[in-house]
C-alpha cells in the first residue's frame, strides 16, 4: 500500500499530555485516508507541552534536562494519539492497530545552533525572574514579542532518525505508527557509535521530512491551521497557493514570504521532501485533507 507521513502541530493536541486530547478533525481525516488504502506514519509537535512541563518544574524547584522532557512529552502525547486515532479507526469500521515509537534523532554536535540558541521554549518571565534564571541555571533568556522573557534553546538540523527501521517495519505491517514526536529526542553520536542526549529541540516538520524520505513515503502531509499556504499573509493582496514547485517555494522563502516561527519550516520541509523524492507534499488543514488529495484544497508541492 502507499505510505503517507502526516505531521500534526503540538498546538492541535489540546490535552497537553494531562487530559484527553481534542485533536479536532485530524483523527477522522487520517482514518479516512487509511480507509482509502494508505499506510500511515503520524508525527507531531510538542512545543506547548514542553512549555507546560518547564513551567511546572520551575514552580516546584525540580530540574531535568530538555532531552528528557522531549522524551516525557513524546510518550504522553503518543498515548493520546494512539487512543484518538484508534477510536477514529474503529468508528470508521477499519481494523488497524496504532502504536507509538519513542524516537531519537541524531544532530551534529558542531551545528551552529548550539552556539546561537534561537528557539523559544516554556513560559514568559518578567525581566527580574529571567535574569535570576540566567544566573542560577545558565539559561539564555531573550525578550519575546513584548510579552516578557523566555528561555531560548538550540534547534539543530536533524540528520538521522535512529529508529527508522522499526518504524518502517511497523508501518509495513499495517500498523498506524506514531513516531518522531516533538521532532524526536535530540542525540549526538559519539566516536564509538554510542548516543548521548543533548539540550535542544528539533523542528518536527524538518524531522518529519527526513523520516518520510528515509521510509520512501509516497506522500508527506503537514497539517496547519489554514486550508492552504497563503502568499502575502495578512497583507493586501493575500492569496492562496494551490500548487507550488520546489523552485517557487524556495524563491518565496528567500523573499521572506513565510514567518520563521510558523509557515517557513513547513514550506522548507515540504520542498525538501519533494525535491529529494519527486513525490508530492501537501500543506493543508485537517478538515480539508481529502479535498487536498484531489487538488481542490491545500497547497501541493511538485518537482
């Protein structure tokens, strides 16, 4: 059967790992895709959930490393996704199991991101508290959009999905497989081949693109809040992009058309998948997935 990798945003998992998740239209849309004969690997973000855990730890005075928080939220959100997707599949009369794989993602220890952390995580702090945390814990704090100060951490480029063979085997056996949650747990490979976790976060769209290419996926779907990518977003002349070549996508990225914290990583990931696989990628909302498959919604990337 053809294989699709579908990436969900962390903001769409409203339960945050502590209550039943409300995934909106995503489980039903993915169940319908499975009903059309697709094998599925589902990835997801975890930014809001990591932020909640950091706030809880700060309040309690407890400490842990960011890679462990990535693992904690990947496991919790994997459970919620297994349950939600399993219920949707049963509701559609589809007999498919759902399984989660806690996934490690190799990054380069010399990635420039480690020297220049830029990815905001966790809650907003007033300046006095931010300065104290910087002194006490060695955190790098930056002012964020006039709302206070946040910790910034490295977001290195993902290079390798450690558990890709297990994911491939599970998906190939017909199991809907949840993997690379939160972009995966960032690890570096030592000279002897062993792995060590690092304090960082990995962009889930970039990790999903690499995973889709490694699995030989026929389709990459990246869910977002809007039905398709918009050019001149929230500006005069705003308009949807229904089809987008890799060259056009990269030209729009170079022109600064897409926000770095939201749509830019999605467009980069979709373009990279299509460029290297020659297979389509789609950016759309969960509600419009089936419409996007037939070209009446969404933004479809082509070589």
